[in-house]
């Protein structure tokens, strides 16, 4: 089956878009992060993703599919399965009626367990389109409990020293995971407003956070941990509300902290410390997932081409799609044109 990658994944054989970034008549939206969404006329998505997107799709005609529920099209059917990345995140299984061929698009994939997301589900397929955000051998993460344990010890130490600890995580998904872990460790947490509002939507979906948290754009209270998205605006906001003569310490949770040039404690990343904690699969998890679902053809998207090269050396027919495709990818694809 041909696969086109152009600001989204397109399957020309059945005329179907997956995570299109240009407005389409119909497209699957795998999850609620903005780099996978557009205001399609008829978006197909899970109830969890619809809840997180809020008013974004109010002028659309969303089609909500529960996990395992099948939607029928003239030339194919689609079924959504958990991807583990954030609340409602879905893999899309496309089954071609004429041939019975099964194509699986993972969207952003997370293999390790999460206390607030639906766990991923491996889906056997003939063709696999898999993200490769961390598709380089450099990006292998330590056990999650190790990273979280270190984060808890560091935050406690900073509070004891009289500093304002600010944990930085992406506002949708990772920040709510960080919130869950901080509350589980007994901290009181003040959240940046958008982080707080998204946490409230998680609660609407049935997630229970184990402690007290509040919106924290207005004040900084002694003994609290603060939870903000990364970026200059967050730093400016923290500096406006922090008490005088109290230093601010920043702890970043990101998979990029595992990359080349990052020293122990994450030196070389923005902030005082960075820990390799991600809501994506790392390199080893991506390879293991391919081995589990055993496709005859693999396409990698949204990241490094190294994963496709590694899979070819393991004996898979694998091609990286995107502007950063290598000469080997292009040469490997030529017989398919």
C-alpha cells in the first residue's frame, strides 16, 4: 500500500488522511496535541481527544469512536486502539476491503505505563506507519520510576533550601503526569492555568489525582512545587509572582535530556536540571514494538531516519518518509514507484 507523508499521512488507495495538518473533509486525529490537529469538517477521534480539544472543533462534525469500535468507509474500515501517549491517544488500523490488507498508523506512541493514560495495545499488521521522534540509538531512557524518584528528591531538596521549585513539562499530557507523581509524593502543587484546566478535563474523563492542586498564575506559596510548561513566558510569569529573595530552581522533564551532549543531571539543557522522562517511546521501545506487530513493510515518520536504517539492518523493508529521508531511504523506495 502506498503511503504519502505531507503535513500528515495520506493513503491514496482509499483517499484517507491521518493527522492531516491542512483542513480536510475527513481526517483521523490521533490525539490532541496541536502538531497533529486541524479543524477538519469531519474529524474522527476518540471521546478523550474530543474532550481535550474542547471548543477547537465546535464548527466541525466530529465522529467519536471508542477504542475497538469500527467505522465503515466505501473502500476500508478503521478501528482505533490505545497509543498510550496521552488521554485518548489512538493508533489507527485501516483494513482494505478489496485485499484484506491491514495498515496500522501509531500516531505518537508510548509503550511504558502511565498512571493517567490508557495503556498502549500492540496491533498486528501488514504495513506499519510508526513515529520516530526518538528514533535514534542515543535516545534510550532510564526506567520511569528512576527519573520520577530523582525528580521527587530534587524538588524536596529545593523546598528545604527555601527555593521555589518549578517543574517544567509539556502542558498537555506530560504536565498532568508530573502532577500525578508530585501529588503522589505528598507535594502541594500550583499549576500554570492551562496545565490546571487540562488537568480538570482529565478529571472529567475519570482520572483521579491523589492530592491537592490549584491554578498558580497569581501567587507562589511557600512549600509548594510549581508546574509550568517550558518556555520564556512561563519563566517571566514565575519571576513576577515569586517572593523576593527566594531563588527559583527549574527542573525540566524531557526525553531530549537523554541526547548527545547532555551530562548527568541534564546540564546543557535549559534550567537547573533536566531528567530524561518522556511520553513517547524511546528507541528500544520503538524497535521492540515493530518486532511485536511483525509488519512486512514499515514507514517511519515524525522524527529521525535512523530507525528505518536500523530496521533495514534487522531485515525489515523500512523507509523513512520526510524531508530528512536519507539517500538509502530514497534508493530503497525506488522499486515501489
